[in-house]
C-alpha cells in the first residue's frame, strides 16, 4: 500500500511564503513523476507543478516564477516552495506521484492566503 502524506500548509499573509512537503511510504520499486495540484472552492483541480525523477520541471503559468518544485529521491519526497503568495493561491494542495506505473494522490493540505 503506497501512501503520500503532505505537510506544511497553513495561513499566511499575501506576499509571504510557505513550504509544502510530501513523502511517499510503503513498498514499491520506483517513483517516476511527482507533482502538486490544487483545488480552490468551486473550481476544478489544477496541476501546478511536476518534476521527473531526473529533475526536469514543469509549472502552470499561474505559478511560474513564484513556486519552485524539488524532490529528494533518497527520501521519496517532493517539496513545493510557495513564494510571493496571493489570495488567489488559496486552495487545498495535493501531492501526486506515479509509483510503479500507478497514480496516487495525497490527502491534501490547506493553504490560505489573507489579503
């Protein structure tokens, strides 16, 4: 059973920063793609960042130059540094990963940005 567990969400003022962390646990051979998505109330879930096992990254236009995704392959972990936060970044942020060719989601962590 593979689990993705996120941490690091919270309440922050506009212009502030947060770091989200996600670690995969369980028994598996490999994790290829890891990423973060978010879902704001009344909106569809949006993939905001992805990173391959080799370190190649991809970002949604809405977060480019403000968010940075990274990963630690030895710890089966992925991180998202959120900088210059805006109220419109308020959402539940979900970690996701392709583990042994199957797609998994974390349970989500709330990020709230006050104006």
